[in-house]
C-alpha cells in the first residue's frame, strides 16, 4: 500500500531496541505520530518517541492484560513496568473494549481524558458478496449436507480454547455424526489439536483450513454456526464478523459484551459448564434454526461502531489534531 517498513532488533533487548527505534525516527522523520501496538513493549516505544520530540504518542490496548501477561516472572515484571512507563510518556491511549481499557489504563481510566475506546473498524462490504456454498464446502472436503460448526482463531497459544472445542466435538459425535467442525487459523499448537482430534476419533469430523484470506466468504458459505469459547479476549472481532455473516453464535461469557451487536444471534455460556452442556446448546440451536436473514444482520452491523468508516474518523481526528488546532 506504499508504506515503508523499517526493522529494529527484538524488543526483548529493550535498550538496543530503543536506540534503533530512535535512530529510525530521527533518520526518516520527523513523524507527527507514533502509534504503538506492542503491548508489553509500549514503554520503550513511547519513551523513544518522546525523546525525539514526536508530538502525538499513542498506546493501544488490544487484550485483557490481566490474562495475557507473560508467565515468566522477570518478563512479567518488565511488562508491568513497561506499561506503567508507557502511560507516563503517551499523549493518547486507545482500547478495543472496556475490559482492555480497565486492564491497561486502570479502573478509573475515564477520569483521564487521554484514554478512549476505539472499537475495531471492519470493512463489512465484503459480507454483502455472493458465495458459492457448494463449491467452497467441497474445497474443504466437508461432507455434503453436513451441519458445520465453525471457529476462527489463532493456534499460537491456548487463548482460543481449541482443546475444549475438541471435547465439545467428541460429545457431539456421540449423538449426531452429521455435525462437523471447521477450524480456520494456524499456529504452533495446531498440530497438537490435530493429534487430539485424531486420538478422539474425530479425524473425519474435524477439518482444518490453515491461514486464510477469505474468512468472510468462509463464514458466509461454509459455516452454519460459529463457536467461540475463548478463555479471554480483548474484544473478539471474529464474533462480530460472524454476526455480519448472519450466523448463530455460541461463545464464552468471558468475551466483552460490546461484541454482542445482534443479541438474537449470540448465546453466552460459562466455561465452567461441561463440554456436554455446550454440545446441547449446539443441538438446540440446530433444531430451533435460530437464524436471521443475512442481509438484515449485515445492515445492523454496518450501523454499529465497528464500521471502519467510524474508526477512520476517530483515528484521523487524533492524528491531525495538532494541525487542526
């Protein structure tokens, strides 16, 4: 898209990282804005930007940091100090949900005018496109006429709760082998989940697509229900996209409620409930055919704060505020 990419060393070496980042900001700047999404490394970024005189310095919280902190003691200590420093040097801060704001900026974040909510912006126009369902399903090897429970999420860690989905799938197959599961995403733990599925006797009932660039088409054409039992989320954007596709959604109650744009389509279940109880919810949804006309669902979503047009306006207002003053 015409952007320039400059590379620093890993931020796990913070002093060298700051030196290299400052050198880039000086050599290729001056920049009007530094917008940091580095979470645990926001501190060094904000500090470097302030030292070189960047006027607008933004930190962005994309997750529930109370759950997403490193497990290693020293890394956790550094992350906490980094977050603290970032708030000292930042001129603005965004969070994708109230949970993300509370966990990063603190419970009284609204009292500081620097911190604001900025919901993710999505171009939902692609959800208005037509999709050849039979062709798409056949490309994944899905059985003809199967009821497809879909999931979209990275396998980089345990956050998306893939192991629990396999347990749900195992309960499903005891009563209805006509229900299959489709996983969209990739990561280092994907092979572990594939092994779990095979050992559970689900090799022919669970399908993996890997990384895809056509997630909206997959939701529209290959899924009948969206399952999202995450352990935690900053927001859960995939849940919003699933609603734009008109899919009935079953998710964990840990996901921020801001993601429930169309309440008719969303059912929340506690992670303390058993895989069998989650399976029963899927059976019930299939039987009751809890759906909404996709065009109507899309119309509702497009009017929501998640429409990218609203996101662009909010970002532009911050990015250009010094110039418009």
